[in-house]
């Protein structure tokens, strides 16, 4: 009864044996004075106030002791009274239930707070947006790629449904019905991380996509938790199709490739739109780890890839995305290519890319910045077989030159291009290696065209007629019109001889100082006699000669000065422009600007491309006459080849008075090819040097040898 009395003395009413009674206690019952109350006489805490403060502190200690005692009385007692054995140490079912409900409530509260506090990042990882540009040959096969990251995004509707479901079957069959996260996978990953120091998979496709484009690849609990929160939000904001599209375009497939489009090209050499379920099932296996499932790396990899491929197809049957009959068609493992066909040789391919990329940006209205961001598929006009033949033909000439004058051969330069009558550039030769010689020989305006320019003068005369005296009307000329073909014939104007600025009469000169007497224009073109054409240019008007050359496709900046020598080839066109200019004759007088790209898409969506259209440059009659004269020129210079050639062949050699360049430009059916050989020592200057026999002889010239080797079996 002592304890009861003590309690009563403190103002607490309590029955001794009621251990579960509720504690009823009011501080006000103690009538404790305010310790901070001021003395009414002094306005400050006096002795009486200090005594009251001590009593208050003592009362607070008593209250605290009582509360602690009550909490101890209410706590479960162990071992529990009335229980025997191990049950004495186990909590009651009420305690279990209360603890579980409390844990759930707290967890839900924390998850809600975390969900609300987590934002979807506004910026994607750099690697998630960066893509490469892929270039294709004229036949649609991959040629090369540019860019640091091998990725090409494709719209989901361009990816076959069987291919999509092969990935879903292998990675996340419940993708279209889940909430974006896998609680089972998260739990397993958490257990593995805490218990064994590593992590294990089980992520949904949404989680994998979030990891690819928003987060890093660190395997930590914090990253996994953030991944789950973002995945939940993303699943509510994006459609499942958009998430799947993003996942397929950002996932790693090995061989340096991101995205299923680049994987299809790297492993099967074709666009993803052409894959079947079997090929898709193999690519899906690479998502498990390309280093373990690329069958070309090892026999163990091959066995794993085949097993995973078969399992994926069976899984597609199980989830109802492939019938048993359809599954039965895939009995043989679709072996991928031994190597990625999307490579950059660093040799001729780089020159092709240079030409194509410049044209793509100009014709597609694409800025340098946008083009460098990547994602473009550039379908070129380049013919793989013709390119190989042209490169091999030049390589053969180089090798032969090195057996002669090695010093001269080291400074030799070869440029060549093939262009069709409708403007398509089929092949170019830009130099030995773009990485050691950055500029493109096929597209450079370096050396004069020489006598290869004569057909343009001939066309100008036929088109515009001539005027020999100032007051005379223009008169028509034909291929049979006679001119003086002697060497050193003075050049005449309507007013008399042409005088240069030094006060000397200008005279025309022929190769070898040979004189031909009176000769028809057609015959002069056939034999490459210069003097008739220098005078024809003056009679026609040098402005008309210039206009005709430009109308045929030669660039204005490459046209020589408007002096009599213009007609003998002082202009410096590139090989591409010369080849394109000659197509004007075989195209019936219509000229199409040479182009190297026939189609551009970005992530599978077409880009508007301004493809050149043919325009009338000269009359059909003039074009036919020039073509006929050039055919005679080819037959006269190469009778054996002309006799064995199939189809219509024309050709014209080009030499310069100072022997600094040698050309051959000719056509075979609808293709025109121009070849130029010259010497420049780039370590000293950009001035052309004498060829020193490097170009061969008039009867067996090196440019003609390259031309005939590139054009086909012409002898």
C-alpha cells in the first residue's frame, strides 16, 4: 500500500493491481507556479520565485519518471507470461499485424514522396541522341559510315512486328501490360546487391530504356531506385509504342552498334525492315550481352547464340506471337556476316563520302550542324563495280610509273570520274588515300584541259555561226567548213591581226609544230589540230565559246581568260566537270548537273531532295555532229579498240603546249569518263610540272589506258 500512497501524494489515482489502467495525469493538478513569473514588488525574480522554479523542475522530473515507468509497463514482456517454450519469445499476432501495417504505410508514404520528388530529366545522355550517317552504294548495299557512334534511329512502324516481338519475348513479354517496373526484378536486384555485392537483371524494357537515355550504367541501389521512379513516371506519360521505339533505337547490340537498324546492317548487311523473325530472334539474343552471343567471336558464343535463338522463337510461340507452323520454318540458325560491312577504307571511299556529303547538304538544305548530329541515310549514285575498276586501273598505272622515273612518279597525280548522261556520278578517283592526301583529284580545278576543250569550241561554232568582218552577218559553219591548219597562223579579228599586250601578233601553234594546210573542222577535231579552233573561237566570239562551255556544265570560275588561247584549252575544269560536259553531246544537247546522291532519309523519313533536271544547252543537231566527230576521233586514234567495242564509243585526247597535263575524255553508250594525269610537287608549290614522259605517248597514253580499263572491254 506504500506505493499507492506515494502515488496519491503526487495527485495520481491508481489501483495497485491494475497494471493495464490508463495513466491519468494533469500537470495543472500539481499547482506548480510559473518559474519565470516576476516579483510584483521588484519586477524581477526574487527568492520566492527561485523556490518556485526549483519546485517546478522537481515536478517535471517526477512526471518524466512516471511516463517512462508507464511506457515500460505497457511494453510487451519477454519471456511472455502464460506461454511456454519458444512461444514465450515470439510477438503476438496483433503485434505482427501492427508492425506489418505500419511498415506498409511508412513504405507507401516514402514511395509517394520519392515518386513526387523524382523528375524525368529534360536532357538525354549524349550517346542516346548522337547518331552516325550511313552511306549506301547505288544498289542499296551499305558503303560506309561517318560519326563517333554507330546508331540509326528508325520509326517503330519500319521495324517488322515479328522482329519487335522477338525482342519482347526475350526481354519483357508483359511489356504492354506492366506498369513499367518489375517488383520481382527489383527485389532480386536488391537482394543480390546487398547480399553478394553485385546486381542481377530483371528490369523491364521501360527500365532499360530509362537507363540507356537518362542514367548511367552504374550498378548501385541508388541508381536502380531512381531508374524505377523514372520508369513509373515515364510509363504514365509516354505510350508503350514510343517507349519500345526508343528502346530499340538506343540499345547496344555489339560490333560498335547502337539501335536495331545499325545492328541489322552490321550483322546481316540490310535494313531492319527486311529482317524476318529468325534474324530478329538472333539480334534479340545480343541484348543479353553481345560479347557472349556474337557467334563469330568463338565456338562457345556460337553455341550460346543458337540456344538463345531457339529459346526466343519457342517463347514467341508460347506467348502467341508465332504459330507452331511459322516456328517450324526456322530450323537453321541465320548465320550473321563475319564482319561489319559498314566500314571506312580510308582510301577511295573517303573521296566518295566527301563528294556525297557536300552534295547531300546542298541539295537537301541541311546545315553542317544538323548533318554532324547524324541520323541520315545517304543513298549515293556510286556504282561499286565501276568504282573498283577505276581504282584498279589507276593503281596499275601508278605501279607502272614507279618502274620508270621514280622521282617523277612520286609527284604524279591522277584524277578521274565517270558520269552518266542523266547526271549520275558513278565513280571517282580522288587520290591514293584521303588520309594522306586530303584534297580530291577528281574534283580539283588544277591543270588546263588543253585540246580536250576543243569539242566545246566546235559546238559553239556550230551553234552560233561565225562573223569574220564587223559589218557582215553571221554565217553558218558545218563540219566540212575549211580552216587554215598550218602552224603559227596569225589569229585574226574582224579588224585585223590580234595583238597581245606586249605588242606581238598572236599566232596559233599545233602539237609538234606540224602544219596541215586547209582542213575541215571535223577533220581538225579528229586529228586534234589547234590552229583552226583558235581562229574558229575568234570568229564565233570568245563570249559565245565561254557561254557554250558553261552551258555544258563547266564552272564559270574554271573558264580561262577571254583571249584567243581560251579556245585551245586554258580552262581548268575538274575531271567530274569534264566528264559531265561530254555527256551533253551524247544526251542530245541536254545537260544535267552531275549529282552523287539520289535519296536522303533521316531516321527512315524522307528528306526533300532537289534532284537536277535536264536543261537544253545546245541543239540536238549540234550535239549529234559533235558526237559523230568524236566517234571519228576515237576510231582514228584507236582503230583496234573501235573495231571490237560494243556500243557507241567516242573519245578525245587532251594535251597542253607546255606538257603539264594529259587528258582523255570519252563516252561509251550513256557513260562519260574523264581522266587527267599531271605532276605537282606539293612540298614546294602548286605549280604544275612537266610530265617528263609520265603520261606515255600519243599512241599509247596513260590517261587512255586508265580510261579504257575503267570503261570496259574496249581493247
